[in-house]
C-alpha cells in the first residue's frame, strides 16, 4: 500500500536542505554562471583569419583561393554548411563543383565584405561570375551554443550526487535503517528522494537560466514550457541513474567513484562543450547511450532553433523510457541495509 | 505471569564463516522490562534486530502476541538503534514531525518533548546535539507512535554517568506507562536497576535467564568479600577464595562475620576489604569464565 501521507512527509523532510545547505546552493548556482561568463570572455577575441569561407568542391579551383586572410573550410554537404551560415559561423559558402554559386547571410556584416572580395577575385581572373543566393539567421555565439550544455551539466551533477551519494551515506550512517523501522516503504522513500531532487534541481536551473538571459543577453528561440518539460524529464532520468547507483552500495567512496565514472564520459561526449559532428563514429554511437546527450540535444534545439515538441519528441521519449527502466531497476535492487 | 508479548524460538543467524546467534529462545512478558545482557559480540544486537524485523533470521520462529508478525507490527513497535544518524539539515522539531507523519496515529509532540526533556534544543540542528540530548531525541522517536513494545539497543552506551541516570529515569517512566521494554546492555548495573527479567548471552547463546534476584540467589551465597591479593600472606588457605582479576581476590559467603573471623585468625590485613552483594557481573564471570568487557 502506497501512502501519500508518508511520501509527502519524506519529501518535506528532504526539502529544507535546499535552503539550509547554503554552500551547495551557492555552488550549484554560481558555478555554471561563472563558467558561462568565463567562456563569454574567452571567446570574444577576434579570429586571426578575417573571414571564414566554407567550400564545396576543391577550393583551388576558384580564383578566390588566392585571397589572403581567408580561412577555407572544406564541406561535404550543403545543408549543414547553410545551417552554420545562418548562425554566422561562416561568412560565406561557395560551391565550385560546377558553375560557381555562393551563399551569404543578409544580416551578417562580414558576409557583405567577404562577398566583395569574392566578386573582386572572380572579376579579375575568371570568365564566369558566381551566382548569388542568400540565407537569413541571427548570429549564435559560442556562449549561446554552450548555455544549454552548461545548464544540463549542472543538472546532471546535482541529480547524480544529490541522490546517489546522499542515499549511500544515509545507508552507511544508519538513517535508512531507522526509516526501515517505520512504516515508510522503500518505494515511498525513493519517490520522495526523486521528487525532492527534481524540485531543487529545477529551481536552481531556472535561476541560472534567468541569470544567463540577463548576463549574456541570450535570446531564447523556443517555448519555455517545452524547455521546462525537457529539463524535468532529463533530471528525472539522471536522478534515476543516481538511485540505481545508490541501490546497494555501502560506502561513499565507492559511490563517488562510480558516479565519476558515469558522469565524466557524459560530460566529455554528450556535446556539452563541442559538437559531436566531427568525432569518431564509435564515440558518437556511445554518446547515444548517455542521457545527457539527449538532454543537451533537445535543450539546444529548443533554445537555439526554436524546435517544437514534434522535433524533440524522440529525445524526450528516450529520456522518459530510460527513466522508467532505471527506476524499476533501482526499486527492485534497493536495500535499506 | 502475563502472556508473553514476544517470543522467539531457536533463533539462528549465520553469516559466512560465523554463527552470530546460535539457537536463542526467549519469551518477553507483557508490560515488563526485559534485558539481553552480554559482552560486545555476544549476539545481542543481532538477536534484537531479528526480533525487530530488521534482520531476517537464518532459522527459527518469532511470535508477536502468539502469531507471526504481520504488516502492522512496525506500527506498534518503537526502536532505538545503537547508532543512528538523522537526516541532514533538520531540527529536532522537524525530525519529530517527520517521524510522527509516518504513523497512522502518533503521540502528541509537545507531550513527548516534555517527557523526554527536549524543550531546550527543539529548534537545534540534530547534528549539533550532545550525546545525552541525542539519545533522548532517539528515545522520543522510538516512542512517537505510542508503541506497545519498545526496543532499546545499548541505550546508554557512551553517556556520562549523570546522563545515564537521567536516561534510566526516563526508561522507568516508560515502563510505568505499561509499555513492554526489550533492551540490550553490557552494563550490569543498568540491567539490575531496570530489568524485571534478563537473559545473559555469550557467544551467540543464552547462558542463563530469569529475574536478576533469582539468578543471583541460584548461583551465589548472598554476600561477597573482596580484598587485594597482596593482603593475603603467601600460604594462607581460606576456603572459597578465588582470583577476581586486577589483583583482587573474592570470597563468596553465607556468613560474613564467620568468614571475617577466619580471615583475621589467618592474619589477613583487613584495611582494604569490602563487603557487598554479588552482582550480575559476578554471575556473568561465573557463567562464562571470562570478563564482561575483556
């Protein structure tokens, strides 16, 4: 028999630490904000190359190739190149495979200058002038791209340690044994731990998000409601990972090691810091197994591209499914002692 | 004699390579204070935890009011473990409210605060309590559901003598309310003061059981004389003298004046001599052949 009264009592007993544990609260809020500000500062310097031009085909085929201070980036396909052009990551995109064509972003000031250089080089040396096409889109700074990842990373640490490590400590020091002696059931206890952690994590994430809006002038492209849902499902999933780790372990050291083992690969391979486009396919496949990958992916699409439920549905479904599987396993494995 | 509230038959707990509890049978009478006595490692705590339903016995049977313990068992018992931490960042009052909410019916918190003398530190973080304050809070938590049966595992271990005496008064008041108490201790003084009935355990077995008075009468003459071994001249032979450790010897006797006269005749110096009654500690040494806290 599940008792709502006992669940709520256990939930209430876990919430005061949110505002009484000042050190953790401050760290959870300050760390991601400092990270974001740090990256905003580091990446404001000018590139050495004045212009970045993406090229489909061999750049040497074009008279433009001789232009100094232009960095040429080879492309394999048009669509991802255009996407980056929209975000001002390229100043120009040229296709020299057949009759030369080029694309530029109307709203990018450097694009117009790069276009003059391009046309100048063709006017001097080539019989055919390239044809012009345009795309539209606002610039996305690295720090904007980073924000969803940093929010998700902070949430991951809080979920894993806030549940996993704490439950193991409570097992070791006898808190769980004392609760075992009451009518509180394991399910009620675990559900309360998850619920309390979700409340805490979502509140902290909201504060960090609002601070980022204000401090770095982030412009949200999608729905706040959908973003909240994404972080809710994501933290439920990561909390369940924490519960599974905590199901039986008896020492905090072991829990700490295991949580580190689970979190660091996610931190590196989930696309928090860099896009996974270029990485080794095996690593990319591995990253698909990580909850953080799907969380970062969904959050980034919503925040940067304004993706709707239909577009991030697959990620949310994966996270929700994983949550249920992990919770069921954790509840089955859980021991008070 | 009242019906037993709790009965255990042939309890065993085996761990790989160790049998912690080896065939323990006890019967706890309703409304009494029952003590499990023995040194550290005798199996008292393991026995208690099997009775509480915290540890599963390897074999044996446990009956609560004559029947197997059902789902409602946890609602009518209260437990104070030997070492318990409480959830972080909560005050005494919040911890009490939390535990109260886990039970369908519970004692009034104000009433418990008064009974267990918690008023002075009600809003203090539980991690900042002294040893005695902490034990009183843990006792209050054990009583929060108005249990019929209270388990106390070494409730006064680590307390200073003053706090210990305070705690004994509390336990006596709980017994006076008609609750049954089952406690473990390795302090024989504690058992003599609090327990109506005791079972003495050693190496996983019960070696004696009964009321403290009956057990002592059964095994000892009513008095014991103790004196330093150095007070005995080398070749004196007094019947019944035996080593008591720590350079002491003891003589159990039915007739103190007669024994004293014998000692005097033998030329024993009587300056450091003490006369007293045998204690459960003496009984324990008698039964097991080793010191209680060796």
